[in-house]
C-alpha cells in the first residue's frame, strides 16, 4: 500500500477531504514532497514554524537535551533546567504581572488551564467569549469557541458561557461582578484576520479591572513576532490577567502555556492540591527547543522587518478576484467570493509550488502565515504562484 493509502486507513482523519500532501523534508521556508519538489510554506504549520524549518539553533538544543534526559516526572514536582530557563526567559519578556508560567502540551490545554484558573480564583462561573473565535477543540475550549457548527455535535458543553460580537459595546455591559473571565484574541485569526478596535479592547480591560473579572488573552497564533511585535498586546496598550501561548512557543515542538501572576497561579496549589496537573506539559526537550527559538528570534531581530514584508505581499498581490486582504504583519487572509473558488486556488497553489490552506470561520479566505524568515525574493515568488493559480482557476 502507498503512504497515502496507509494514511487514510490508519491515521485518524479530521475531514473527508484531507490535503494528502506528503512531506519528506522541511528546510527553511520550504516543504519537499515525495517527488523532491520544493513548495514555499505559506502557513508555517499554522503559525508554528515562525523561524523556519530545521533551524540549526533549535536542532542543536534538542540534540543536547535528548542526550541529558527526556521525561522524568509529572509537571511541577522536580526542578528541570529547561523548564526553569524557558519560564524565566518568557517572564523577562513580559510585564511584571505575568511572571508565572504553566507549560502545557498544546494551546487547547492552555485554554483549559486558564478557564479553570479563572473560575478557581474568582469563585465565579460566568464566562464571556466571542463569535468566530477559536481557542482549541477540547471540551472547555470548545465551550468558548465561537461557532455552533463545531459545537452542536458535542453538547452539553460548559454551562454559563455567553457569546458576543467583536467591536460590539454590548459585551461591556455584560462584564459584571458575577463574571469569572472574558476570553478573546487580540486578532480573530480563524475569522479571516479580523482586527478589533484597540479602544474597544482597552475599554474591556478597564471594565474587567473594575469588576474583578479576569481578562484571558489568547495569543496562541499572534505571539512571537507574527504581527510585528513579540506580543500583540504590546501594540494595543493592555495587559491581560492570563496570557495564552502555543503554536510558535515550542519552536516546532508541541507546547502551550498559560501565564499569570504568581499569586494568581498559586491558587491551583491548594484546595485542592494538584488543582491542575499534566504528565508531559513542559517536556524538557520542548522547553529547550522553545528557548532556542525565542533566543534566535530576538538575536536576529526578526520582528523588525515584519511590517515591510507585509507591505510587499500587499504590493505584489494585486488581482480583481481578491476581494480584500486582511492582515496584521505576517498573518494575512486573502478573501475570495466563495469557498469553492478559494479551494480551487489553494489546490492550484499546491500544484504550482506554494503550500497554503483556508480559515475555519472564513473558508472563502486563503491563509498566509509564512515563517518570519521569508525574504523579498521568496515573497515575490510566492505571490507569482498565487496569481498564476488564480488565473488558472478563473
């Protein structure tokens, strides 16, 4: 049997029409298929591979840690140097109130931990979230997801969850002394890169502070330079009570985290003890890789050129079939007239040497989230492939 046949038979599927793109090697900004053909990676594993594939500093850190030890004990019981070093490095990049890191295995698990922490700390159960938001697909994360389409088959979900619309002031009236938390993304990525009004976000921050409601900010897709700063909240002028990280956090290894003040986080240590626990969260190899990736990002000043690269995509992607381009740094959505058109263009892009995909809540939009290391020459080539693919389809 071929790899494709074995994949369809033995690997749990997530859709009836998977891309079935067979990867044999990944290096820099390129993915190589089973025929050895190079494809420009325009989605970076959904914002994971932000410093490119096969980064030497990350690989070196992985190899060195593998030689020391792998898993030794459940989370939080023994001192593991990679965890300590990475948590310290993250805290040094964040405001003083975000100084305690709880590492998880994924962004979804970070959401789960944050929701538990908010309910435990406040003693409240009411949670506010937003339509067309995505925070993961586990039960708690699914409960705050912004789409009944994905929720309806798995109800009942968490009770006391209420959803609102981005940029609507109605949510400000809903934040009160019975609200445990409000969870939102600084950019609604899966909605097709929707950027909320910063004044609206600042008003939410103020209302949370007034009512003792915790603000959970999901930067799982936007952190680590994707939008032109290390964290998107820096550009907005707000500080969350709990910060969610994932995707690029592990430098290509599976990892998530929720981050809060040490006083807030310590409520998970008692009544009950082990209020939140994980076996593999903060795996030493993942932490070593993540620390190396963060160090590389900072040393190479990769965030400094992101806005200029964004502008190049806008300059080169001129076509009447593109109804609009939503973007913030190298998180971009090319909107077309329908999902059917977009799917044909995506398939043509892959055939022509550029790997891309669509958005959960905006299936008519093509995703662009390449490694931050992409240069002008590769941007030109990628845009040429996209335009060529559009012309082929239309």
